[in-house]
């Protein structure tokens, strides 16, 4: 087990009927004016918007709304919101939504204190040292952004979907009310769960050794998410499974799964980010396509671990069968498993690889160069 | 899954050679003078004392030493240290030791800001609202106190071994260097592991339902601790297993296992605290005796869960066999499993039950009264 630092100061308030507590959490810190950020308006249909507004008013917290954050959130929207935050001189950001909204909030929170182009935080030119405090009401379990310091944003001009991480980006408090997710479209539940599973796999397959308790815990999270998705497809309002999916997705990327690792492999995520930057497909859908292809390409780097995965998760006897079973499961729950499934043609491989290769070599288990990325993308047509 | 709040702000610095970072952690907060608390002096033999002193000096942190904290730490020692802390006007407490030292540190930290008798925090007369900041170098994995807000202290006058919990008691930073534990006597490794297992069981068997991912994670922690103890008995310097035991013991009581529960049953702990308050036996030894007896007494309150335990942990088919297997395992690793093993006679049952019954009814799975405690203690002679 490698040395590690675990430090996660986010307060999670979890359960039925907790959305209305958001105002109290903000008031506990004494903030009186927030930027209220959300997406396409689904929160106005499912009652979350009203609960939040009511909670803010009850606690005498003034708010400025910025809506219209899209899936695969873009830099231009973030910049628009930074201007609003500065002009209105807000004291905190309230993100009500999923990973897109939360990641945008983290970027706005950092941009508030930075005079340059906040894209510098993504390229590494600027190391984020200060952020506005962030509060969250989560509406879809997937990215784990509600309990970590990471953010992923797409720069539309350069078609780069990149990330930054800062200790100042951890939300102060995140409300996770699983009942809010009862009304999610089936594919969003599936893609969210797939994203969370792949977060665990990034740490599971990064080549680190001797993480006995963590291997078991990671397998526990993966198995629970799979079971939850299978049940929620037919019973989207099953509270126990919504709750277990939600908490599992949070644990998948809150620092726990990283313990004792090399920090995760992240190849599947980086390659997928090029897919969704170029074609605007759902992140979880892209991961369902890329991850099994990546697994096949790298499995001989750590056959023992891939065999463990096969056995523990699917009761299979070898690495190949384990990966096939994973792919079969993804197909079963309705995720695309081939680039063909999302209308990408073989001729596009070069363009996608080009986009991802800007950051090569990447990957802990096997450092990937452009030719590796091309090979993986080719496997992703099967 | 019940609603819950998860909030744990302790920074854990974990791994080989991390003890020397303690001064840096304290300096990060700007503190310049600390009370340096430790126990019987084993840290002077294994090099931890020298590393800590060196790190403090390197960071120009002044320190006042108070040593001699005993296992089953007592109130009189805490009060002595509170006087020193006040007189010397320290800015923080540095606990170098196991649960006894850390729990004493938490009580001193709270007592620093309280004019009355700090025992009031244990009886509930005083709700702790403010504590000196606490820093930890852990030397034995057992209580989980390095990453939570709880403390257990024995009042020698009243023979009460009671606890308090406060959000202000979470250590700011805890150093966990598993190599420090290479030199622990065999029985301390075993008792520490047993304590951690029983922490998980308190949450596992509190009657709460629908905690799918948590059941799996709790089983992961229990299985890993068992495996670690079995190996460390013969190979005390096996780093991977020391590390896995250490991190598992921290996870056992850092809020994670509590997620979605009723807050834990705690009957085994409360009854054991009467044992160790009256007879000064090791806490882990007492738990090895009391817990299987408690399990037998309450198993019909949640047979389904006891059957799951039997199957998942021991591959057994029913609740009774699971409990017997657990008792057999405790015996195998050298823990006492009967009150006879620690020289307590049948005539003492009344006195022990009397001591525990002050706090009755307690227990979430089955609320226990004096007659229940007597029945459990009688089972603990088998």
C-alpha cells in the first residue's frame, strides 16, 4: 500500500427530504448572498428549485440565478457566470444539479479570485489557491463532484475537455436527497452509475499493490452500483437502491478509493473526454465504450488484478472473460459498447486520438502514446 | 438506509516514515507551543519520541511534556494535564500514542475551555462546544480515535468508564505510520484488531436495514482485519498487513460504518467498559468475551443479519454457527472468550451488571435492562 494523505472536509447531508436544509447550511457559515447555479430547468419540474428558493428565503439569503449549464459544461458559460459573480459580489456559489453544474461552480469559485483566464487552471498555468465557498444540492449521482475537489470543463474553442483539482474546491456542504433522482430518465441513471463504476476501476487498475481492504471495498462499491442500476431500470422510485447508488457514487470518488493507490490510471477518462468534447455524447456512454477496450489493451500489464476482477465481480475464471462479462453487462443495462453505437465511424479515430494525444503519455498501468490510443479506439469498434 | 450526516475533517497522513511530518502539520496551523502527551514510554524505545521531538524542534515548536497516560486512561491524569495546559498556556495538544492517549488529549482539549469539572462532559451536564486543536501520532491501531470525535475515560472514584463525543474533538491531523507498530506485543495487536472489528459489528448489528453498500464495506473491513491479525501474529513486521490493519481500524470508526445506521448498538462496548473499569483488563480482551455472549442473547432480534454474518464472514449456514465460529476465531488468535479466562468469578456478575445498569436501557437492536445484562454476563462464562 502506497503512502497517502486522506483529507475530505465536505459535510454530506444525506437522505429523504434534506433539500430544504440547504439554506441552513449556508446560513451556518454566515453567508448572505449566493450565486445560484443550475442547468436546463429540470429542477423546476421536480420541485427542487422551489425547495431551494424557499430554504434560501427562510434563511434570508439573497441569491442571483445563473441557469443553462449544459451536460459537458463549457468554458464560455463559466466565464459568463464569473462576470455575474464578480459584478454582484456574491459570497458563495450554490450549485443545484449534477457534475456539470458542480464542476462549473468550482471553476466559477476559482475564477472569482483570478484576474487571468480561468482556463489557466486547467492547463496548469495557474495553481488554484483560493475559491469562493461552494454549496451543493445534488440531482444526479455520477461524478462524485459533490464530495471532491475536481472539476472537468470543455473549452469549446480548442475542443479540450480538461480538468483541475484544488483543495479549495471541496464543497462546504452537499445535500444528497436520493428521492430527487426518482424522475431521472433511465439512461441518465445508467450513465451516472457507469461513470461511478469507472471511477472505482481507475483506482482498482492503476497497478498499485497490497491494498487488501481497499480492493474489497472497491469491489463492494462496484457490485452495489451494478445491482442498483439493474433494479432502478425497472423501479426508478425504489428508495433503498437510489440511496445505495447515490452513496456508492459519492464514495467512488471522494478520496476513499484512492487510498494507497498510484492516484488512479485515468486513461479511460482522458480518452472519453476527447470523445465527448468532439461529439458531445454523454460521458457515461463514452466510458461504457472506451473502458472495456482499454481493459483489453492493458490487461496483460496486471493479469492477476484483471483475474481478480473477473472472479470477484462476475464469477469468471480469466481476465478476458471478466472483461467480456463487463461489456455484456453494460449492453444489458442499455449502454452503448461500441463507437458504432454512437454513430462514430472508423475514419474519426485519427481525430479523436489527436485530441487525446495532446496529453500523452498518460495512464499509470501502461503509459499510453498516440499509437496506443489509436489501438484502443480501434478495439472500441468491436 | 436511514438519513445521515457525514462530516470528518481530520487530515490523515498515512504510511512509512511519516512520523517526522508532525511538526510540519502543526506549523501549517501556526501553533508555536503544544502539550506533548504520551503514555508509558514505549515511544522512547521504538524511536517515535525522538522523531517527534526532532520534528517539533525543526519547526520551532515549543512543547511541554506530560507522560504516564495508562491503558484504560483515568480522569485524575487528565485533570493533571489540564492544569499543565492552562498554566503553560499551550495552543494545541499533541497526542503520541494509542486510544488512551488520544482520548485523554480530547478530554484535556475540552477541559482547557471549561471552568467546571470536565467529567461533566461525560455525564452530559456539559456539552463540549470548544476544544484546543488536537494533533496525533498513532502508535497502535484499535480505537479509531485518530479520526473521530469520541473519547472514553475512566473516573476512578466512581468506577465509571464513560464517553463523550464532540465535533470539536476531531484531530486536525493524524499521522499513521504502520511501521511504528512492528514492535507491538502480540496481544496488543490482537486486542486492537478485536476492538476495531467490534466497532464495525456495533453498526452492523444495530437493526438498521437497506444499507447494501455499507454491509459489503463493513464485511470487507472485518475480513481484512481478521486476515491481518492471523498473519501479524507470526509476522509482526509485515508492512502490507500492518498497513491494512491500521487503515481498516481507522475506517471502522471514522463515521463511514455509521452511514445509514441507527448510530450503532454499543451494548457490547458499554458492558465491556464496566468490565475494564472494575478489573482493568484490556478493552479488546473484554470485548472478545462480551461480544459473542451479546450476539447469542440478541440474535433472534435480527436473525437475517446474523445469518448473513455467518455466511459472509465464516461461510456458515446459520446464526448460531456464525457466532460459534467468531468465538472460535477469537480463541484461535489468543483472545480470552470467557470471563473465567480473565479470572472473574460467577459471584462478580451482580457487581458488573450494577455498574453497567446505571446507563440502562441501552442498545439499539434490543434495549437492555439489568436482567438482560446479567443474562449476557452469564453467557460470557461459557
